[in-house]
C-alpha cells in the first residue's frame, strides 16, 4: 500500500472512531471535554493558517471569534434570524474583519511582533467598543434563549454539540490539508520562509496574506456562533479578551507550527494535562503550576512542537517505523 | 535535539502505542470516581472560581460550605436518611461559564445529588442550565443576576437576594435613614462598574430611588479594571451629590474610597449597593477611610448567638467573616433541609421539598424561607455601617444593631 | 456635562502625567527587553505582580516604607531577572522566538498561580501615614505618594539613560541590540549582556511595583492590567528608547485621563488602542525609534 493510501486509511479510521465515539462513550462529561478539545483545535487551526503556514503571528485572534458571536447573536435577538443562517453571516463578518485588519496592517508593511501587537490592539479596541455600544448589550452582554433545534444550532444533549465541533474540526483539517497540497499553501510557506524572496519570485504577498487572514477570520467567526449557541451568553470580556488568542497560538505552537495536525495534537495534550492535573490536585493554583511547568518542559525539549515526535526531519519519508 | 531523536529513532509505532497507553491510563484515572469514600453519602457539588480574579471569594464560599457540611454531619447528618453524611465535591469554574457547565457534567457523572455555586452570575446561569437537564437541585449561594431565577427552571433556587430586591431594599433603607435624620439628602451620584452586575444594579436602583424622592444626578460607568479614580473623584466633586453610591468590585471599591478622601470630596455619605470591598477586612485595615461608610449587602444578624459563634470560629481560623462565608453556609443548610424533608436523594422529591421550604435561618436577618419561582422572598439585604472599627446594621429598624451616623461625622 | 469635563481638563492632564510616569516605568523594562532581546515577555505582568507583593510584604512584616523598599526590591529584581534569563529563558528556548513566547507564557502561569497558592487571591492594599496628605493645587489635590512616584520615575529614567549612553555596559547593550553577531565577534559576551538587559528590565518593574503599591492594590492578577498599556508605550516611544518610554508614558497617561473625561471612563479606554493602531500603521518605529 502506498504511503498516501496508508495515511488516508489511518485518517479515515480516526474519523470513524471520532464519529462513533458518542456511541461508545456514555459519559457526557467526556463528550463535553472532547467537544472543547475539538473546538480549541479548530480555532487553533485558524491561527495556524496565518501564523504557522504564513508565518504571521497574531495576538488578536479572539476578535474574529467575538465578532462572529456578536453577529449571529444580534441577528437572532434583534432580527429573529436563526443561527443556522446567522453562522454564515458570522463567517462573512469574520472574513471581512480579517480583510480590514489585514489590509491596514499588511499594507503598512507590518511584520513580526509589530503585526502581532497590532492585532492585539484591534482586539482591545473592539472590546472597549463592545462595552460601550447599545446594540451589543454593552457591558451587560447578550443573553440568548434556550431553544434547542437544528435551526438554532442548539442541542439538548452534549452529543449534538460534539458532532457540531467535530464537523468544524474536520473542515479545519481539510483546509489545512488543502493548503499543504495547493499552490496557495506553497506561496504562504514561501512568504513565511523569506518574504522578500517570495516577492521577488513574483508572489503577490499582500494578496496571499490577505487571503490567509480572511480564512482565519471566517473560521473564527463560525467558532463564535458555536460558542454563543452552546453557552447562551456573551459579553465583551468573553468575546474579546486575550485568553482565547493565547490559547489559539499555544495549541498550535505546542502541537507543531504549520502542520495539519499540530493544533489538534496540541489541543489534546494540553487539555489532558490540564484535566489530569486538576483531577489529582485539589488546591487552587497548584495544578496550574504543574501545567505551566509541563508546558515549559514540552517546549524546551520539543522545540518543533509535539508533531516533531512523529517526524525527525520534515520532508523525510516515513517508512512506517522500524 | 539529539535527546528526543535517540528516544524515538524509527519507533513511531512504539510511540503511538505508548501514548495511547498513557492516554488510556489517564482516562481511566479520570473516570475512577475521585471520592471513593463513604457509600451512601449525600454528595453536594461546589462550583466556584477557585483560580482567577475571583479566587478569594471562591475560597470563602468553599470555606463556608465546608463548615456547614461538617456541622451538619457532626449533628447527625440527614436523619431521615438514616444519618447519611453530607460530602463536598469541589469544582473549579476558572471564572468561565463553559468550564462551570462542564463541571456540572462531571459532577453529574460522579453522582452528586445537589450543586451549589457559582459567585459569577454568568457562570451560575450556564451551570444551573446544565444542571436543569438532569434536574439536579441547584442552589445559588452567591449570584445577584435576577435572570438566575427568571427562567422557569424548577431545579434552581436562591436563598439570598438578587439585585432587583437588593436595589429596592437599598432605596427603602436609604429613605428610612434619610428621614430619620430630617431628610437632608436630595441627590445621589452612582459610580458603577461596566458589566451586568454594576450596570444592572445601577438601573434598578435609579428607578427605585426616584420613587422615594431621591434624584440620581450623575451616573458614572467605569471600566473593569480601572487603574485610576482621580478624574471620577473630580467629576463627583463638581457634581456635588449628597450621596455617593459605588456599585463595583473590591479593588475598585477601595481605590475609589481612597481617592475620594485624597481629593477631599465632600458628601453626606458613601452608600454603596453590593459594595464588593465593604467587609470586616476593609474596616479593619483602613479604619479612617471606612469610618461611617454604608453598604447594602448580604449580611448576618450580629444579634444572633449562632451568627456571633460563626464569626468567632471564622476569625479563629484566621479568615475574615465575609458574606460569602454565611451565604454558602445558609445555602448548604437549605439543601440539607431539602434532603431531610424529602427523606431521599430523589431529585424530583428534593426539588419539591426545596420549593416548599420554610427554613428559618437564625444567623441571617431573614424571615422564614418562602420560595417563589426559586427566589427566597424571606430574604433581605440590610444597610450596614462602619462605626468605630466595627460593623453595625443600621436599617431596617427591626434588625438594626445601632443607629445610623448620618450624615457622616 | 461637556462643560464639566472641559473644566476638569487641567486636572485631568496633571492626573494623566502623574500616572503616566508609572506606566513609563513599567514600559521601560519592556522596551529594554524588547528592544535589545527582541522577545515579547508574556511574564512581564506577573513579574510586576511579584514586585508589588515584595513591597507589600516588606511593608507589612518589616514596616519598610515602599519608597525605601525600592532600594531592596530593585536590586533583588535585577538578580531575579538575570538568573531567570541566563539559566531559564535563554537556555530553554533554543533561540526560537515562538518558544521564548511560550516559555514566558508558562512562566507567567507558574508565577500567577504560585502567588495564588501562597498569598491567596485576596486584594491587598496599604495605607501610609502620608497617603492622604497632598499638595493643594487649587483645582486638584496632588497626593504625596503620586508626587513622589512621579519624581522617582523621572530620576530612574534619567539614571537609566545615563547608564545606557555613558557607560561601557550601556554601549555593549546597544551594540548587542544593533548587531548581535558583530558584537559577539568583537568579544562581547552576548549571553551575559542579554541577561543583564533582562535583569535591568525586571529591575525597572521592581521599582515600578514599589511605587505602585501605595496608590493601587495587589492580587495575583494585578500585573496584567498594565501590560497592554506598557506595550502601547513601548511601540509609541520606539523600541529600546528610554526617553521614548518616558514620553510615551506621559502621552498615554494623558490620553487615558482626557479620554475618560470626554468619553466616559468606559469608552475613554479606546484612546489607548487607537493610538496603538495609528502609531503602528503610520510610524511603527515610534517617536524615537530608528529605522531598522
């Protein structure tokens, strides 16, 4: 069997297991944990597109999530538009925001930490605005009514949300896989490795980076709707605080920058470490100290991320183990 | 790095195997019930923000709840269930609604018979909704949003007040205090924090005050967190309100009080509603600033022996007797009484018993419990004032332990 | 309403100036670390928090006035910073930027939760005997702690400027910042210089913490509220520029204060983000930054 076919089989098997998990796992808590893991992996992947593949780190990724959450929620509350349609508008709004931020930032030639910081500034700007404007509910936030049903993207049991998040995860993996195989993806990698050289080679770096941030924005927007419909409450801190931005980059870097499965692996490992630490350590704070230590440990010994455990050098052909 | 290379030379399969084994072990460890102690115990889940900006109130809430559980067990446990002991199952919401909801799922699988929480209304909303799916009795120990009890959920209860009733109580108390002094105060300035707590309470108080002839001439909303209150103090100074009414969290509450003093702002009284920073610690550490400040809040009845004893015990344990302690204690008592009267842990029966509770809490200035749609109508918030290093209840008069010093000296 | 706000403008500007000096001190540490080592220190807020706690405990247990405690906390912070970089961050990151990011992130998690574990989450404040004494300016009472902090910030900035411009160490630091490899080639111990710079940056935080304690409060999470502002100032003033950090601190302090007066304390926060964005778009190197 060729390597490609072998990988496809593995992938298909993993997907089957994931799809059938709710049948085997009776614990709703574990389904919930898996849902959160998939969600983090999904949103981490959105960061990975711009940060890992294109090499443009951002600290403001949460703004797409928050904008998407507000978009679909406001459409629902004020205009009665069900989230099943609202989520697409959220995706568009996220992409549009990505375009705005990207255009302003990339056009000014911002790179590296400057770019990362300006995305942080935009997220902060949106947070302050959301706090002060009426239609976002201001500091009070928005409360959504509990009304399970597919058109509301609300589900009575965690199983529904599990499949929703699995669906999002698969889409994110597909996008990354497509990137790895496509010319566009190669262009992004070229930009990451050496932007001047890429420019010299004739790649329209501005356009590519814009597309990348728009993909990130669109993905983030959908994530926002997911969250809003699951937890039925959003406010400026939930929607625009830095915590989620950090989590996005955390799982991607720990898992493996610019890889398809990096964010997923990072998400799984970090969540498991967190859960296990909390499970065995009751004292507040102590478990997080352990988490911090493990995080430093992972990064120190696996500078290429966890995915580095699976391959010694990039591009080297795996022979399925010896 | 050479090290990882050596470890994993050509052994991808081995690694996957190893990792899966570790993963399975971890999962098995997680699924083993954490507390494998007394069988037949009545498990009460406690969900609080043990890590994060609200860690201190969470610690106080846990402390109060665990004290109550110990006391009830020492007195024989749930007698109608053969002396079954209460047992706490601790959960950390990490200040996030999604984690709070996840904790509910975890606790449900650990077989909890009731849940108590969550300090933050947003977390309480998510957690109680999750609990509603399984009909688990949910008692809000601290959480002021009225939305908690307006959703028609038959498993959610709250012994203490929500901001609706507190706002009303605050206005009634202020009117009473003002009248007793000859009604010198006519105007109020509200300084509130920007989230639902501050904004929601401010709105309700403004309305309630109007019906008592007190006008809110200035409403200042501030960010969370606010680093600097100088300008707000100056604004208040130029607005010259008779009463300044802070509605915010501890850090900002204290900063504002200090800044008002620094800028020599003149006013008849600082009359806060749900003042986060008004407690024994504040009065103890900053007596000059705290002197004669008034707050309307959950408070215990200082004339009750049980209240005095609880305070003594708490302080002997090196802790301050903050409202979280007795609100959590009261909530456990309420739940325990529900189990006692239901005679079992059957959720339907317990919820029914809780809904019909008439429990009278000796150490709180409350009437007997009367649950209407999950809200205890027997509850009340009282006006407390720092007087000479101690805290007295100054209104309503049937619970007052001292008369108000108003205007402040 | 607007008239009230306008009449308060002079006071607002002074207030902004006073607090801006403290912001500048926090940013000072960051601009050095960022300008020279090119690393974004996610643990900056946590380290400010540690400085605040140090000052707090020195006051509570040994009755040492925070402004005197500066003499203890600042060198201790330098030491702490040096060690953390030399045998922590520098070693573990293998030089990769994203790994340094995550290591400082891990460090901040550890520090915050260690503080939570040891000190509890309760806010702690102190009251000095002169906390409420002030200079009467007529339209504003300038409290002594704020005034002392303002002057101390200026002094420290001046001192640091002299260090960077006039001493051999300062020259070495500037050399390493400009040309890492070149500096190494002329015999400068780059790792040592990095660690010293990081140490100086944390020492600034030590001083900032002492000056902040009397006019603020401390809990395990207080450091974070200053960090975004610090970053804005660093970028505004120009990375690595001490004068820039001071000026930037004043500008941001005044912007925040005036913004709060004119737009309300909630929306007024927007001034900071706007300045941040505008500077990055139109002059990313900042006021005093040099073109890279």
